[in-house]
C-alpha cells in the first residue's frame, strides 16, 4: 500500500513538472511535426508501404530518445538526494516507467495521427493492428530508455553512455516492431502477428524485471 501511494505521488510530481515547463514535450512535438513535414517535401508522391513504415519508426525512435532521456539525466544531484530520503527506489523506477509510458503513448498517437494526415495510411492495411503495434512500441521504448537513462545518469558523460547502451538492446526490438507493423500494413490476418506481440510483451516484462532488480543498487550509489 505504501509503495502504491509513493508511485502515485511520484507520477503526479512528474506531471506537474512537465506541465510547468512544457519545453520537453513541446520540443518533441516540434521535432515530430517538422520531421514529417520534411518527409512530405521530400516525397512528392505517396511513399511505398515499406518506406512509409520505415519513416514512421525512424521518427518515433528518435522522438522517444528525446522524450525519455530526460528522466534521470536532467535531474540535479540535489533533487536525487531529496527524493532518496522520501521514497523507495522501487517506487521511483516504477513511477518513472509508468509516466514515460503514458507520455510516449500520447506522443505516438499524436504523431501517427499527423503522419496519416500528411501521408494517407496504406490502402488495404489494418489500421487498428498498426495502432496496437505503435502502442507496444511506445511501451517498449519507454521501459528500455528509462532503464538505460537510470544507468547512464550515474556516469559522467550520460548522453554518450545512453546511446552506447541503448543500441544493442533497441535494435532487435525495433526489428520485431517493424515486422509487426508491416504485417498490419500488408493486411495480414491478426493471428499471424500473435507471436511477435508475445515477444514484444516478454521483452517489456524482462526489461522491467531487470530494472526493478538493478535500480536499487544504482540508486544506493
């Protein structure tokens, strides 16, 4: 009960800080909108299905890095110490992950809506299944980058370390997500994608479990 209360208060704190500043959210939205507009100017005609899918996931990958990297990297040591005296590390990592997941889902749905307005969704595709793939992708990006951001925040050059640590983890997951999204664009039967969905869910569970195990030791340092 105490853990749930701490998680709730931490999520509320993250939302209040984001609402007061808004610079991170507005920056990510500006990046997404400007990137989609540049792609629109580059493709005079509607891109092919594979290109359409690849462009969207490239945009969302870099948008997620910009949105989630600030979780731990932009917090001062004084704030870390203050939070350390108030809540448990388990509550902190759970709250950060939940908040980043909600943030990424919102950003992804907004980006997908704008992307489909600029480039029509491919004919014959399963839009609902594609939305499921993007939501799963948002959750995966949030859990992975939150964990990596926590590790990188303990190093001197956190931004560089985050890029190095994220690369071998995110590439296999990105391949799974692109395959899942391609099945939706091609309009394949949804049962074909069940194995890929299961793999993405397992990856999220494993990353969250590792975060819960490792973060208390990182936080103690």
